[in-house]
C-alpha cells in the first residue's frame, strides 16, 4: 500500500490560559487533544462537529499556521510538524487552504489577479506574460472571467470571492487543500455551486480535501470519509455511507437526528441533548461526552474510551459499542 | 454599483473618496495650498532675498552672481576678492556699462546692513521691511531662510523617524511574543530618558551641525510611531488574508510590507503632519535655548530668543512669533484634514 498523503497522529494543540500580573499559566484550553487520522490522495475527509470543538484549530495546526503542541503530521510520509519556518516553506506548496470567510481572506488592497498570482510570485514560478496566462487559466478553471482580474475583492459577490480563494489555493498545484468551512458564509444556492466546483476540481487534479464543516448535508455530499469531533477529540471516523446508515457514537446519533428533513410530515425521533458543551479548559474526565450522553454508565465517567474499529473501517470511541465480529468475519470470508 | 472603467480614474474608489474628504475640509485644503506655496517660495529663497543680483549685464556680457562668484576686477574694481554688489562703488561701475536685476530683498540671511542710521536692532524701514536683528541683519531675509531650514529639517526628521518607527513597530507587532516584550521594555526605558536634557548635554559636547542635530533628535523622535504601527500589526497579523498569505508561502518580509503595512499606513499617514509640526517645534526650541543650529544660521528659534532679549524691538518677537504660529497652525490644519480623509466613518454633506 502506498503512503497516505497526510497522516496525523495524536495531534494536540493546547492554548495556555494566562492570568494575573506575571501572566502565570493557570490552565490550558484543550482545543485539539489528540486526533489521529490519515488521508489518501484524491480523497475527501469531512471533519464535522459543533462550534468550538476544535475542528478549525485542527485544520490550521495541520497547515502549521498554528504551532502544534505535540503529535506528528506527515505529508507523503515526511514529518513536517517540527520544521522551522524556512524549512516549512517548500511544503506549503503541497498544503493549501480555503478559508471560511471570503470577505476577510482576500487582501482588500490587491486586485483579484494579483491575489491569485501571489503564490506563483512567492515561489518565483512565473512572471510577465506567463504569469498572466497562468492566472487567467486559473480564473477560467474556477468559473470566473479573466477580464475580472483587474477588479478588487469588494466588487465581487461572496461566491465569486470564494472562487478567487479557490483559484489562489490551486495556483501551486497542491496535493491537499484544507477547506475551513468554505461554504458556510455563502447562501445555499451558491454553496452548491462552490461544492460542485470543488468536486470537479478534485476529479481533474486528483486533489485531496480536508473538508471542515458543521453542515452535515454538505459534508455528506462531498466527503468520502467523515470524522466527527467533540471537544477536541475525534469520536467517530468512518466512510460516509456507514456513518449515515449506522452511526455508532451517541453524539453522532444526536447530530444526525438534528439534520432537517425536507418533508413536513416526516415524524422521527429527535435526540435533544441536554446541557451545554463543557468548557475545553476543564474537560470532563472519562468520556468527554458523558455529561450529555443519554446512555452514560458509571464507567464512562472515569475511563476514557479508546478509538476502536468496531466494524471494518468504522472507528468509534465509545465504551458501549461492542466490536461487531460478524461483520469482520464476513469480510474475512470474502 | 459603479461602472468599473479603468480609464475613468487611476485612483481606486477608496482613494477617490479620501481625496474628496480631504477637499471637503476647506480649512485643511487651503492650508495645504498656502503651505505648499510658502514652501516652494522658500525653496527659491536665493532668488527672493539675496545680497547678490540675479543677473548682471556688464560691458556686453551676462553675469549670474547668484550661482557663480566673480572678482571685483571683472566689473572694473581693484580687488581680486568677490565683488560686493551692494557696495556703491561696484554698483555705480556696473550701472555705467550695463544693469543689474536684484531680488526683491537685497539682503541674504547673513548680510549685515552697514548703512543703518540707528543702532541695531533697527525698526522697520523702506530698506529693511520688518527691521533688522541685533546684528544688523535683515529680519525678513532671515525669516524666509529660517522657514526653509525649519521645514526641511522637520520634513527630513519626520520622514526618517517615520521609516525607522514603522519598521520597528512592524517587526514588534508582527513577530509578537518575546521580541515584542523585550522591545517594548526597551522602548519604555528609552522614552523615559529626559530627552531635552540629553539633547542639551550632547549639543554642548558636540558642536551641532544640521546633520548632527538631525541625528540627535532622531535618537528620540523615532519612537513616536512605533506604538501605533505595532498595534496595527498586532491586529492585522491574525487577519485571514495574512494567514492565507502565510499558507501561500509568502516570506515574513513580504507579508509585513505587502499585506499588513498598507493597513497600518492609514494610522501612520494620519500622524505624519503632527510629527512634522512636532519636529519643527523641537528644532525651534533648541535654537531658542541656544543649543540648536550653529551660530549665524537662519533660525526662527534664534530670532525668537533675540526678540526676548530685545523687548524694546517688538518687530523681532512679533514677526518670529507670527511666522512660527502660522506655520504650525497650517500644519495642524493639514493634519486634521488628513485625519478626516482617512477616517472611514466620516461622511460629509
């Protein structure tokens, strides 16, 4: 088997909480607390979870826009988590990012053409007419007219701006694009256009996406596999069909039950979680979800569940799930 | 939306709006024009106030004394030294065989009027329009040259200290952390030094020339902008497009100067006219105290000190006061208009 494009192992990012005159560290925000996953070439991994669960932090840490506290990040098998700023630079060509807010992620003082050309200029990949041609090619790729290169970001709509952001990310021919909620700032019809654009580009260039989102419908549409995060940890990781058909973690169950169904007569069991997400400064001991879990047992409050493969390719961190031997047996027999 | 025709204007809509806001502040707008006219005029001070004629026609030849010096013998005199065109002997000799075109004021800043009928400082007269100082030098000529020195000094000091301040603030704000912490403590100590006393001590050890005085004042004036630029950089370093630039492989220098600095420039430019007027005041006060430019240089501060020493000659104090007051007011008014122009919330009409 070939080496996965991206391997993340036990990645942690803790932010110190400082207080007082001497800014003593009085605690840590456990924003990302040991996540492990891998991503193959041409694959999309959806990373979902509610606000504040650390999914954006995870994305930024993988890109080394935030320095990881511990853990390893490998790209094509090479560790990039401890590289210096300078040594990191060549790797940035491989890892690109599309941000959530298309308004704040484009420099308002640069025109669209310069924005898209910037990565090429940074790496000295093209100049003069060649640069112009590359940029107009990228514009065409993302469905913008090359004449629009002279315009400034404020003269574009939200969807168009996100296309500029995508063109900029594509400029360096990266292997992986981290999409940090790329469509959550757009309205629904434009969301669909941008998602479809991302999928078309994946087919064309063999891109991998780490797709961070909170909208399950969007994630279902674009992802091959999905990781569900809760309070800095991945609680369930599996391919999308298996996740939507048989969610194993109680949190995933509750999340899925909250997805709106476009049928006013549909009656289904809605799992309402009580309480709020606990503070990531002081996460509960044992299973992090036990404070809100409808099935929690005594054991959940003391012992932290490990990620286990309960079915082939279906990982979950929950004490209550037993390994499904029959499913493994079926695979083994086949 | 507006039609984006590139031919319409080379300025971006934002800059057009800023220009309109600047113009809308009538006082500042006119102050800028008056200041520019005065500044440009003072740049040609040699053509306005000089003890040599602009052009001499003598014996069929043209002479340009303000750019070249001619011996007295050239005009039929006796000495090999430079001709003193104010000397009636030379003037008559030239008038016989040609003519002279004089500047409006026939005194340079260091020309001593030796024909005074009253003891110096002489009151205003037809020859010395606002009198002479206590060494018999024409006050108006000294004001014109003094204005030029003050403004040039202020401009150079302002620009150089802004460049240093912006770079220092940028480095501090962009890297943050320990760099910021240590630099900030250093700045606190540095700006806590008693500036004026140090300047006086230094100026009495080293004889200050224009350049040395500039360097001395620069030692303390560069800190002015650091705080503002640092704050802007601290704010902007976490903007998404700055993060994006980092992810796109931009080097720190590129991020600082292409992505962050244009944002910090608004705050910086708004401060500029006030820094300029501050620099002018600093020079004037050192001159007033006698620790400024070398003796004999045209200086508003020195004239002000003469005014204080010669209260019976009010034209000294009054004129220098008015020139300084008008110059500083103009700069402050311009500064206000610049501030308005860059204020995103300001709406006129």
